[in-house]
C-alpha cells in the first residue's frame, strides 16, 4: 500500500455546489477502488492525500492530470505506508480560508471529532498538512499573503 | 557452505550498548534512544568494530540490532529506538532486516517504533537500489533516518528519489554554526527542504548553548548531543534541557 500526496490549483473558481458534486462522485469511485484519503481546499488551492494499492493510486493520479478543473499538479511524496491514515474516509474533505489555515487554532479544528484528521498520528500526511497550512505547496497565495 | 558455518561460529568481541536520547526541546519529550555499540567495559565503538573481520561485519551488524532491541526492552523503552544499519548488509544478507523485525516481535516492540539509521556516505553510491530495498520494509512500518546528513557530496540531492522519515544533521555543520555564515545558509536550506517534505530534522553533536540557540531559533526542535545527555552505558541517562538566554 502507498500514499501519494500532491497539491494543485483550480483553473476556474469552484462553487460549493461544484465541490460537493466533485466529492460525491469521487467518493463513489474511491470506494470501488479501495482508495481512501482527504482533500483540502483553500482559496483555489487543493491538497490531496490518496491511499491505496499502487495500481489504483497511480491510475487515479494519472486520471487527475486529465481533469481540466485543476492544473499545476505537484507530487510531493509517493511512498509505501504500513497502514491507512484515513481508513474511514473514501475522501475526507475540508474547505478553509487561508486565515483559518494560518491560525494554529484553525488547524486544531481539523483534529476535532467528526473530522477526518482525528487520530491522525504524527506521520508524513500530518506533517505535510501542517506544511500546507503554513503556505507551502500553495501555488496560488491569497493577496494578503504575498510577500 | 563451510565458510558460512565458520563465520557463524567465529567468536564475536564482547559488546553491549549505550543509549543516547533524541529529545524534543519544545515538548520536552524523548522521541527516541539511539543504541550505540560499546565494549562490555564501556569501550568506544571503534575498539569493538575493529575486532570484527570484514567478512563478518554484516552478520555482526545484524546481531547487534537484535541485541540492542533486547536490552532496550529490558530497560523498559517507551519511545522509538534508533538502530544503525550498514547498507551493505542489506545488499548481502536477505535476513538483515527480517532478523531485526523478528527480534522486535519476540520482545514485543512494535515495528513502527524502530528507526533504521544509515549514513549518507554509504547509500549515495546506489541510491535507487537502496530505496527500492528499504521501501519494502517501510511498507511494514519501519522508519528510516539518514545519518551524517550534509557530510558528503550529495546532500539535498539524496532527497530527490527518497524521502526518509528523519535526517540527522552532520556535526560538522552544527559545530560553531552561530558564527558561521555558510553553515547557517546550508542548514537553513536543508531545514526548509525537509519541512516541505515532512522529514524530521535532528541536530546531532550539539555541544554549546550558542549552537543550540541558533538551531532552536531556526525552528529545529529535535536534538541529540552532550548538551542534553551523554550516552548512558546500558541505561537511559538523565536529560538536561538548556534554557535559552
Ligand atoms: C482536486 C480534485 C480531486 C479529485 N479527487 C478525486 C478522487 O479522489 N477520486 C475520484 O474518483 N475523482 C477525483 N477527482 C475527479 C477526477 O478527476 C475525475 O473527474 C473523476 O474520477 C471522474 O472520472 P470519470 O470521468 O472517468 O468518471 C478529483 C478532481 C479534482 C479536480
């Protein structure tokens, strides 16, 4: 089993209805493929963890490249894992503003009950999530964050 | 065949271990203990290793890890255990890591608590080969650290095809860092790359408050060195957390 973690940028602004639709379809398909993981959306930036058998995950990542709704796919890590971090989630989802991400409290909210991040141990997925929250891997920065 | 038997039967020098903690100075918790080979009278590692014939080294390496697990468990280890691995044993012996995992099972140490340390210099020659072999075991939960990071000529290149769980900054980079621009620039770059990739950075061989303060200000929070604790002979030594000025 592996996980693949990548970041990308939307091509056109997603409405929440469009995000919901994307997720619904993704979850059905992921269940078929035994893919679990989580998707984070923040101000046009995506951060996604895909977990599963190498064939399924690599196949999905290939397909994601064909999806015109996002671009600049950047693979951050692809490596073997001993267990799923998001075992209960065909695709956990969270949409947060950059301000929420920047605040430590905002990140703590992820780890509240009912969120896919509860019980996430201190492995690569959690560390990279924290990194994304700090603004790394977000190709598109909010105007207030530009140096 | 008989050669193998002779090797197995040859007497090994008497050895045991000292344990040195890797501490998180923010949470003030011990992340791990590294098992360091010592003679039964606390002789330094090199005096033991020089008694081991080259052709027996990988077997010795394997045996040492099993013994270290046994001793750490008898001492009641409650955190990770860093064990050294000669990458050459990985290439020459199919049991190099299996025997470590078996020992872990026998002593009820979860596999996920084991961190295998390999030095940068030993793996750059054949990074792809090393990565493919070690990745099989990472899939079972073993963690990997690259020791002496920044000592060789490869440095950050190493992270292109393989992202370990930890890197240990070479002491040479740490020594006098508070007053040395090039060292600071290099450590900053390593730290940034590791952060971006979710790799823990451990500063090794930290000996002075000034070195510690510079690194802590940079955001490094994992340390191993005399300033915090000396290796404890067959024991887990007391830890001292320095105060920043
Ligand atoms: C950021 C982002 C993440 C996505 N994640 C998934 C996913 O986890 N699973 C999935 O099946 N589709 C996901 N999709 C949608 C796929 O790109 C694709 O549209 C979907 O699999 C439908 O494929 P189909 O047209 O072959 O049915 C994602 C799309 C985007 C833009």
